């Protein structure tokens, strides 16, 4: 189904699509600061974590550490850009940042979209589960070492490791609504103050089934996710979960732990830790689950 994005392939601002194995563009993953043609600040509350499909009056909000790669892959499938995105680079966010947001067509969409009359969906995670995922991600990648060191007032690195207690202390100090690491930032978006947003909590429902429901509601072809290798590949890259011996908040985990077998969630969460994370992410808890 052609949804009007063919010009993205014809006129990417950054030149021709590169082949796999060529030099990777100098873009930080999920930084939101790539060489975008669109200056999203001019079109707030639309931003780099919103994806629009005006031909179907559909809007999508995603957040890092909320299965965002699957969401982006799905968007590219709906727009007919999945093959191009994966040809450009196996990590689809590179295409999102460097080609989609740099295209003439998407720029026109953002400028002219009647987004207040779209149906908006946000893919979220339970804040407690997301915090544990962010802890693993920070240890695995090391991208937050400098921020964590400042919060702890001592040198910290993912190689030597740090404990969940120290990571939560970092979250308590970090400005989670400001220019922080997007993998720990609040999931709430300014857009939700302007339009109704339908929450899809992927810790409570099957996200792929929900994607099919959205496709039906908007008259889009139904995706057979099991037939698309990219979705299977994304699942395989996840950390292995298994027993990891006794666990405590003060136990130091390292990059090797994050890239190997990760502790069972149940062993990491006692009542006090759950409540602590809920307090840290009180804004997200209210947004996702409602309440006072």
C-alpha cells in the first residue's frame, strides 16, 4: 500500500542510501540530535519521538526502552520503507534520523499535518520494569557513565560496574523531564496535553497483536510479524534472563553481566524497591495507570 512516502527514497537530503558495511553516519543512537532537516522545536509538540501517517490520520509516540525498535520497524513496514531502512543500516533508528526526518516529504507532513485530529497511540512500559531495563542498558552500553559518575560523585563505569542502588540514586538526582539520557527520561510527552492518547502498555498486552488491531482500525494491511526477519532479529538481541544467584541492591553488576545472563526480575525487586521506583517515576505512573 502506497502511503505517500516514495519521495523519501527519491530525495533523501543526505544523499544516496548507503550499503551495509559502508561507513556509519556519525550519529548518536537515540540522541535526538542527528542531522535532521526538521527542526522539531518549530513544530512542538511533535518531536523526534513522534511518527505520523497523515494518509491514515495515525500518530505514534514511542520511548526508548519501550520496544521502540519494534515500533519503528512497524512504522517503516506500514509506510513501505522497511526494506530501504534495513538496506541503509540494520539499526532502523539510523534511517529514521538520517533519511526519514531529512526527507522533503516528511518535512511537508510535519508542517501541514492536522495532527490534532489524528488518532494517537503511545507504546509504554511499566516504569518499574523499564527502570530495570534501563539499568541493564546503561551497564551494557556505558553511554551514561559520565552522568552516573556526577550523580555518585565518584568515577563509575560499566566495565567496573555499579549496583542497582547506585543506579536508582542516579535516577533520583537526574532531571528526568529535562535533557537527560533518553533511556531513563519520563515517558510522558507534551503532546498528551493537547490530544487524547491511547496507551498501549506492552507489559500488559501483546504489542504485536495491538499493532494488528491498529492496522485494522485504520484500514492498513495486516502485518504478519512472524514472516519478517527483522522482528525476530530484534527479539534475539535481548539479554538472556535466568538465575543469577542471590541478589541485593548493593550487588555490583558489570557490562559482562548485562551482555550475558541477567538476574531474574523477581530477585531484583522487593516491595521497597518497587515503591522507590514508582516514586521516581510518579509522573509516568499517573500517565499510564491514572489515579490522583
